[in-house]
């Protein structure tokens, strides 16, 4: 399931508690467990034993352009 439209907090709410891959408008990705969403920011967690996420896991929702369930390798 992929979502290719403008993101807002309602776009991310159904993904809470899932490991997701967010593609940002600059082409980078943020992968992690979606823990919290407010009207402007999402909080991702890397999980125990994984490298920390850039910017402490905070992602501006308006910078996100797509969201998919992250693959598990």
C-alpha cells in the first residue's frame, strides 16, 4: 500500500505502531517505528540495537511525499 499525495497528520495516524519507510521531498528516507503524530511532526523510533535516526527521529510531516510499510530483512 503506497500513498503518493500531500501528507498530513491524518495520513499518518493509521500507521501508528508500524515500522514505516517515509520518503521525504528531498529524496531521502526515514525508516522506523512510528510512535507519535501531531499536526506538524511525526516521531520515529529506530528500535533497540539499530542506528539512531537522523534528527532524533523527528520528521516534519509536510516534508513527506510517500509512506509504505518498511520491509523486514
